[in-house]
């Protein structure tokens, strides 16, 4: 993906969309400024938190009434900057203290440390091409950044420098999918026309997972994807699509279930004993991925109310005020963001503007717990303090983890800026070690000449739990197509004034919310 910190015009658009109608300047003004960096773009944002605070709005409803109905009217009303918003939030009556992290029980399953089986034979001079589809152009590519590309290359370079996989050199063949489902299919078809055909296919979005789920079965090509859509993995059963993390419905149900178990310790002041969850997600398959029938049934059995899904436009200038007002008016004391990048930033900024931040648990999917959200908020990243997320892998601050140590070494050797320490880099970095482990097992089983997509699939099935560079594991045995181990982390402001993703609950097993077999 193209680096989102290198944007010029579009970067300003993303920054403008970091909050809702009262936390953004007009689109035209942002473009004219052509903010050269994310920091510069962030300082130009125009929230109206100050006016909301000065109006003395005592409730979310009253605050919402005070807010300007459009971005343009917000500008005309003399909206303050995000910096002013942060200053005014700090000046309001002191918020309730952040809930203390719960004690970490022993996880039901340890995440495996880096390790690899020995090679039965070596195949020096041979080459395996890894076929990868990711966004290089288009709006989402520019927003999501180039972490997937940087991480993949760094890991493959390290693997090859250590002798490859049983002597086999890995090469990456990357094509631009733009994260567009039609383009995902076109790239896949292009790869399948190669001779020999791919041993596996790598992608990074729900669109790819969905549109390719039947094709990869037909072609017997394992598809390893970061688009964690439940039906793509489990309908039909025994498919060829595998996830790099827990499906979104498992993440959602697992977090809310954990929240219920720890509600007395973490609930906001005045939230009551009953959990009411409001979900706001992008208006696409990804945005609807949390609130599946199986996940909703699981939570209903636990006595938890989940309000109807509110959809959020996939746009850096989207206004989410109305959606959040609806959820809050219907009693939501937990907000779950099923989006990424500017999406969670819009939710965070709007909850702050509405004066609701300290009366709800703000949380979201693994993609929302990412450096890009912090980058969008810029100098005012403190607005994210207290946000919860599900994280299925070790993070950059886990410096005692061998896989993270390797990633940090390669990241620093490449001279990349701190802002690029994101989920995309870690995910793809570990992914390549996972792929290497699969290929090694397959060659130990059928030899190099016997490698086919089906042989790779069989190797995954035989391995069951697959180590991913010591940073996470994949689940591929039997009917399993995605792992169910994850952490709960919270964005916390550290002593240096930076946001850090802190473990609140170490790796635990999420509920199984795969859809019923057809």
C-alpha cells in the first residue's frame, strides 16, 4: 500500500475527516493548504468542541443541539482548531480515572515463539514466487499506507539471507488491487495464468476474501488474507481461504463478553449495570463484519443488548454525528468502531465533541487499534486516550518478543520513520515467516517437485497451528480457518505524551461465532 504519511493533497483530506462535522474544516480549504505532513494537516482541523463546551451543554443531547449542522457552517461559526479542542477538554471537570488494567490470567493457549522444523532436504538454486495483491493506487491504498509492502519485503530479505526455505529463494510478485473487488479478481486471474500457477495467494481486504472464496476452492490455491470475513472462511466449510487473525464477529463478541466479565472494574461512571452496545461501521462488507447473526445470538444469550448497526460513509469527510447521537440516545454505553484509519478517528473526535467520551467505553476492531489513527490525530493524539481494541498479535512495544525484535531491527535498518510502525508492517512481516513455515512443511512432505496449491493446503491442515514469526499464530486444522486468540489493549497516554497500546488482558480465547454450515 502507498505510504499514507507521504500524502500531499489526499493526506489533507484524510486529516480533515478525522472528526465529524464539528471537527473538520471545509474540504476546499484543506486542499488549498496542501498540508505537507500529517502533523501540518492535523493542526489545520477546525473542531467546535470549544463552542460545545462554552455552551454549557449538560447532556449529549444538548451538546448535539449546539453543534453546527454542516462542515461549512462549522467553519463559518469560527470553529477552533483541534489543539483548542484538546485544551478545552482538559479544562472541563476532571474525567473519571482510567480503569486499571485487570490482572492477566494465564492464556488458554500460548502464542508460539518463533521456531521452524528442520529441512529433510535442501533445494539450493530453486525459486518460489509468492503472489501478493495489495493496493498500490487508489484512495484506500493512499490511506492505509505501505506497511504491508515494507513488512513483506523486509521479512523475505531476512529469510533469504538466512538461506531461504530449505535452500529455496523466495521472491515476491506484487500487483495493484486498489482493494477493489473487481480488480482483486483481475489480479488473481493474472496470477493463475502463470506457469506454474501460484502455490498460494496473499491479500489484505474483505473484498478479496469474499469474491475469491469460491475461485480458490476451484483452483485449489490457498488464500491467506487479512480480510477477516466470516462467510469467506466458513461458507462452505473446508474452503481454501485462511485468515491472518480472528474473524470480525469473534473479535466483537469476544471483546463485549470480556467487557461484561469485567464491567464492574471498567464501566464508566453512571453507566449502570447493563451493557448496551452501539456499533458504527463502514458501509461495506467490512463494516458489517462484526454484527453477524451468530455474534448477536451469542451476546443475546449473555443478556447483552446490541443496537441496530449504524453505517458510516467510507470517506475522510464523513459526518458521524447523527449515527452516534442515535446510538447514545438509545442508551449505548459501549461504542464499537468497525472501521479503520480515518473511520475510528471520526468516531473518537465526535464522541469528544459531543461530551460523551467519559460516559462510554469506546472500542473497535483490530484495524482501529493502529498507528494511523494516532497519526491522524497528530498533536492531539491524547484524544484517543482510553480507547480499547482487540489485538491478535504482539505489538511494537513488546520488545522482549523475538519476532518483534527482528521486525524492529529490520525496520530501523530500512530507515523508516516512527509513524510507519503500524499494523500493516507487523502483519505482513510475520505473514512471510508463516508462509515459510508452511512451505518448509510441504517440502518435507512432498519434496520441491511435488509442490502444488493442494500440497500447500494439505501441509496447512497437517500443521494445524502455524507459527507466524513468533508474533501470532494461524489456525488451519480441520474446519478452522482463522485463529481465536487475542489480547485486549487500551490506548493510554504515557509519561512522554505519546499514545501507547497497553495490554489490559493478555491472550485469551475468543468465542467461536463462525456461521452455520450451509
